[in-house]
């Protein structure tokens, strides 16, 4: 089953019912079990990601506070912003 089919089933209850009619009760129960496990795993991953982001934000706040306490600014730490090159170099740039 393709991801497009799964998306169609997830978006429309009637499509899901039509797909479910093709399965036996045993298959439907197994599908429900598998989907429950997938949902639980996804929730755990989301929770872990949110915790990591919160930790990162706390560390950033601590660093900013330390910089301010030291009487510094971000400009003091980075003397000059690196210049960015845009696009591809010319084809004949390396030929002399």
C-alpha cells in the first residue's frame, strides 16, 4: 500500500470504511494494534524531540546570560561575518 493510499484513507472516513470492508476482523484487529504501536512510537519521538529542543533553549539562555554578565555582545565574539558566495562559480574560474 502506498503512502498516497494511506493518506487518502486517513483523510476520508468513507474511504477508510471501504478499505476496511476488504479485511477480516482478525486483520482489522491486527491493523489497529499495529497502528496503535506506531502512534505510541511517534508520540515518544515527538516528546523526546520537544525535550531536546527545550534543553537546547535552556543552554542558549544560559550562554546568553553568561555573555551579558561578562559585559560582552555577540559582535564581540564574531569579529566579522563570513561573506557568502551565491550561486555557482563561473565555468572558466579555475583556468589561467
